[in-house]
DNA sequence: TTGTAAGCGTTATCAG
DNA sequence: CTGATAACGCTTACAA
C-alpha cells in the first residue's frame, strides 16, 4: 500500500509538503499541489486512518454498543444518533454486546472511538467507570453509573409501568399478573415497581403466584404461557415487561385455546413493529427511540466539549392503546 | 490518560519490559511482572488500541456495511458473520450506508479494519476496486465487482423469482403483476428476469401495465396499491420484489376493500419476521441469511490468508408457502 | 532477563 | 512556500 512517503518520492517533494497539499492547507503553491495530487492519484494513495487517528488523538467516530445489533427496535434509535453525529461530521460504528464476555469491551477499553453510547446491561459498571475519561465520555441508555464523564438518558420505567397497569385496572381487570424479565435487569425491576405501585394504589397486593418469570425473549413468554396453562389457573390480565415476551405469551395462550383478549388481556412494553401486526394488536408502552438516540448523541457531544457531571435525562413514554386490553366485558361467570 | 511510558516510570523499568509483561511474554521475571502489573493497575492503564493497530498493521476487526443497520432482516446475517469471526478472535463493527455519500466509505478507504463485508448497492464499484488489496479484502453480499481481492456471496435472485412465479402459475393465477424495486438495483433486475422467464415458459408475456414500480419500502408498496385501486384494473396476483413492499401493498389493497388472497394473491421476497404475522400470512422466498453471513466471513478469512480470485458463492433460496397465495378458487365471474 | 532504539504513517512545529 | 524532524503510543529486534 502506498504511503505518504511514496507520494512524496514520486512527486519529488517532502512528506510534509504532501501532507499540506493533501489537506488543502494554504501556503502551498498551486503548481506543487497539482504535482502532489497527480502522484497521489497515480499511486492510488489512501491516507491511513489509523496513523492519522493516532497522531491527532481523535477518531471522529463514536461507538454504539447494543444488546443485539438487530431488531427494528433499534432502527429509530440509531437514526436518532446518526442524524446528530453526521451533522457534527462524526461517524457511528455499532457493535453488539452478545456473548459471555462481549468482545466489544475491547473497543471501550482501548479508545478506538472518541466516545461511546451504550445500551446494554451486560457491560460491567466498573469497566465503564474505568474507561470513561474527559476524552472518552460515555452515555448510557436506560442505565445509570455514577462518574463524571458518564451520563444517562433513560425512560421512567416505573412510571410507564405504573400507567400501563393503571389502564388495566381502569379497564376492569382484577387478577393482574406480571411477566418479568431477568431479575437483575434494572428495567425489569423498575417496571415491576411500577406494577406494584399501581396495584397498591388500587388497594390490591402483589401476589407471588401472579409474578411470572421470563427473560425478555419471545420463547420466555411462550414458556410462561405453557406453565400457566399447565397449572390451570389463569389471571384476568397480564402485564409483560416487554413486547417480545407478550407476543410469545399470546401465541402460547392462543395455542392453548385461550381467547385473547376475551379471556385474558395482555399489555406489553416497547412498541416494537410486530406489536401492531400481531392479532390482537398489542396495547403497549412506546419508548421514544429516536429521541433516546438523539438525546444521547447530544449529551455525548457536550461531554466531548469538556462539560462534566451532566444530569441524566429522563424521557417520557407513551401508552399505545390497541386491542389486547379492551374494557373488560361483563360476563356472568 | 496513562500511557505505557507512565507505567514504565512508575514501575521503574523500561517501556519494552512493560510491554512484554503486559502481553504475557515469557522471559519476564515474575517479580518484575508483578511490579508492572501493580503500576498498571494503579494508573488504571489501558493500552491504546490505535497505536497498537498502527504498529502491528492489523486491527483484528472486520467491518460490516449494511444498507440500514436496522431491521430483523439483518439479525441472522450478523449472527452468521459474528459466529465465525468470534471464533477467529476477530470483532465485527457495523456501520450503515445511508445518506447520499455514505460516511462509511471513510472506513473502507482508510483501512480502519482488516477487511469488509458489504451489503449495499450504494457504494461505488470503483471505490471498492480501489480499496481492495491483499491486506484489505472485501466480500460483497448480493452484488459483484471484479477484482482479485473482492469476492461475493449471492443468492440466485433470478431462479428464486422464477420459482416463486412458477408457484403462482401453478396455483392457477393468470394476470400476474410484478412490483419492483429501484430500477438500478441488481437484485431487482434479476428478480424481474426470473419473473419474465417464468411467464415466458408458461407461454405468456410480460405486460407493461402489470409492471409496477416500487422502491423496496412499505410505503412504496402502499403507493402501488393506491395507484392500482385508482385505475380500477386489478391483476389476479402480484409478485413483489421484497416483503416490505408486499406488506405495504396488502395493507393498501385491504384498505381499498380488496380481499387478500380471495381477490388477489400476493407473494413476497425475503421472509422477514413480519411475513408470518401479517394477515394473510405471506408466501415468500426465504434468503438463507445466516449462511449468507457465515459464508461471507469464511471467504473473507480465506482472502485474508492470502488467497485471491475466489469464485463467488451462490446460495440456495427456499420458497415458503403460506396463506397469501393459495390455489385459486374457481369463481363464476 | 531487561534496556535501547527503530519504526508503523501521519501531522505539526519550526527553520530555512 | 518547502523541508527536516519530532511526536502520537505501541511492539519487537537486537544488544547488553
């Protein structure tokens, strides 16, 4: 591969002149510049970005770590980030945090980007705290880690869940179950607290038998449905901590001959694309994904500009009422 | 940020010793190593990946360029790539090729990764040819560019479309329309050729009025439906060049009061997740996404190992029959 | 076993 | 306006 040296040699000038010419610095004679450009073209010269990054100690790219790098769920998020970063002449590279010890942590440890936006509970908080510095700020999505150069943008999971369950109560359901994600996921925990608060406010209590365990996957929801069916005891409604589980749950229940929503209402969380396609269409909580992304990018640039100790930003969610949680029909049971 | 120099100073050794110790090279006295490790820990030292990459002229990461970085469509593809690269201790970073002059081209020009897998028609062929070198091979997905260090993995779009339309004919439909993507997309072109071949074989001809123009988006399909409705002339069946358009089309038609599939059959292409959720469920062509990814990764590593002039690999597709293209009911029109 | 020094490909400072 | 030269942070012969 041709380097700046080769170009200099071919053009018969020094490498510094080549650098000046190629970077459109003033003070280069037009004639010289032309000579350099010609040489570069002839050699198919491409500057080595890595060397450049090392010299300048900046990459003009920001990293994005997602749990999975797939799913329409992230589409808007990425767009929100990209719209903002592109305007600042920055690139975005995405990597996923799948696997036991995600390889993506290499990227957060070794400063291969100028900063990071992380949406993943997998990555260790200590690691994040260690990696974050003035010249390598980190913005967390739906998660908090205290450090000067880390900030977060979140949705109010508790409030969102509270409102969702409130709707279920208002529609006339009693026996409302909670289908949760992994115990240690903070999203899950906060959604559970919201569920709990809503029940308490209505003078009810959380019953262990109505606390179902899932794992944020469709399969998890499906499994929960099967267990419910096997036990033969059904609640009147279920609030699932995410749409994927809600969908698996609905499919499992329907296969078991349970009519949704007549025999059981379901509410989800996230408003993924499928939510409006599954039958019945899913009542769910919409996260402002685009805004989540753009806010994160905005905060990251402020951090990059030297600000620190930024407060976390909390975004509002929006309850989307569809067909899976209609007013409860009065039946003569 | 602490550098290797700082660690050396604190540990009271030379920087080369630090490097040796940190990289678990033999020939370092245990005691010295301990001293170095302690110093590194105290300084919260993180090696600078960029400097390392520059020195070693390799990054152990491969880049992936996708049209959009979103959509469940790519989920399996990415997994296919990742499973393979992870086994080789490589990382994957993804970037999207959206926008007029995608910023991601910077990554392909400046050798910031050891190679690239590109799924995008947006990126200029000349650029690809210029960038590809023995130490920066490129694998193209569903696209071909002739160069020693570029190869492709593709599906046989023509054959897949041919088979899909053959099914439609077999089910008894005559008047079969084609809803295409952008004219210049080679996928689209080849799918059209397959459509054409299938019709010809059945002794029919392609009629201009049944060649609908879309753009691979749901909105495009929706628009086509509206135009069809406005004209008042409907074909018996439509083969859409991708699922998104097919779905938009179905929604548009249904809104116009047309029963699918009774009044019009539809077949799509891709088998995205939604295809099995939309009503009616969509008959479509499944691309072997995982295999597409893993094959691409495999080829890339062979290229990286010094092989060249690799033949393109063509993968088989699979027709998924669902409800949107049943045998045509005999009606007394 | 450890240190010295060269070099990866740039950019930037400073003379000339 | 152009050319030496140092430096970015690291790895690795080679020397000690």
